[in-house]
C-alpha cells in the first residue's frame, strides 16, 4: 500500500542525498583560506597565553 507520508519521507531522503552529493569540492583558494584561519587562530591563542603570563608576572611583582 502506498501511504502519502511514506512518499514524503522518500522525497525528503532523495532531496537530502542530492544536496549532499552535489556539494562542490574545495578548491585551492578555500583550502588556503582555511589554513590562514587556522594560523590566525593559533597565533591568537599564543598571544593570549603570552598576555596571561605577562599579567601573572606583573601580579607577582606587585606582591
């Protein structure tokens, strides 16, 4: 028996599969952009750590 609800589920599954399958591959510019983002994040983390160490040193010097 055909149930309209089952047809809807099949339609949604087919559309979802089509969307996932049709995603374009990452190009070299997008890969480079992600690499730059990661480098900036790591640099920011290191700067934050350095700032924390400086703050701790100043706090220790005040004691």
